[in-house]
C-alpha cells in the first residue's frame, strides 16, 4: 500500500511528465502544427523593400482596421520562408508560386498562399547596350542564382534568342539545359540583389522586380521582358504566404484582403513602374495552382 506522502510524490511526477510531453510535442511541431497567429500578438510579415510606398500604404490600411501588423525587411530571398516555417514570422510576401512550390518540396514544408498580388514581368537590362541585337556573341548576362528565378531568367533569355535551351526543357531550367553551342551569350548566376550591382561591368542582367526600383531602373528601358499577362505566367503569381495551420485565421484573412485594396494597388503599381499585372484569385485557386506547379517539379 502507498503512503499518502508517496501518493503525493507520484501525482507530482505524473504531472511533470505530462508537462514535459506536452512541451516536447509543441517544440517538435511541423510547419503544419499549431497556429502562430495568436490573439494579441503582432502579425509579423517578411517583405523585400519595406521602405517602398506600397508598404507604407499597407501598414496604414492595416492600422485602420485595428490589425497589429509589423513589417520585417529582408534583402534577399533565402530566409523568409524558413522564418515562417519555424514561426518567427507570421507570414511573408515576396515570392511567386513556383518559388514557394520549390521551397515546400525541398524542405518538406506546407506553406500556403492566402492572397495574390501581381505578376511582374522579368526583364533584361543593360547599361552598355540599348538593343538586344547590339549584345555581342560571347557576352555575359547575369541571372539570379536561386533555382526558380534562374529558371525563369533562362526562359526569358531563350525568348529573347540570346540562349537556346535543349529540347524537352521544362518549367525548371538550369545551366545544364543550355545548348551552349547554339547560344549567343553565356550566363553568370549570382545572388538576385547582385545582378543590379553587376550591370556596369557586364553586358546585361536579368533583374527581379524587387530590386528594380531601388536600383533606379525604369522598366520602360528594359531590352526584353516576358509576358506577365499570359497564362504561362501563372507560376509567377506573387503571393501572400502563411503556414497551413494559419490559413483559416480570421485576422490573417483580413490582412489578405488588404492586397486587393485600390490604395495599396495604386502604390504597388507606382513602385513597379506600372509594370505589375494584378491577379484576382481565391486562396483555393492559388492553392490549386501551387499543387499543379508542384506536380511539374516531379
């Protein structure tokens, strides 16, 4: 028979064991685990270019609706998704669907799009030449080095007839897909933000929209750009992204609707040099496109 003192000790031990189990379970939660968008906590959103007018307007719209939104600025594309996955950010808005699909696949993550913003043309710029025809054979073109944006850049250069891609090349293309003998130029992959700084010393660069305005580039001066309004551009819809566990969060759904506000879109359009092609898609439609694009990745 257990003494009263021993019974108390046993109960305390059981309570402690249950507490440790609960804590361990929470720590090991996957990206699809418990919601990070808790009442009273700020909604932290990772963006690239937080100083742009669109984000000043966005913050004003959020404040007007009583949404405690805080923007966190990033200068590259590598850390925003992991930050949402591990819960240190609530959401982010910097990437297109193809980039998100590749991240989820590579990291066994389940981040989901909650709202669409726009598709931006991906364009080729040059400080040395004013026409594609002027770019000499053997010249070097800078392209982003992350897999999905590099792939899109190579397709842009193929459309511009500066590189030739091998037959059967799919949505994802790399250097190995370039038919070098049939191509006019070579490519130099580098961090996306460095494509701009390389411009003075290189024949040209394919520059992501996030860095165009800050670099003082005018989209109207681009030598070539892909067609953002085409159906083939759907993988490049830029999206507001959250963890799957947060997709039904009421406050985040209110935040998602701000991306459709006219005042925000006007500011975004101005920031993009009026190049943005706005997209109207429901979360379900966006997640269907994400699933289709993911399937193409194999």
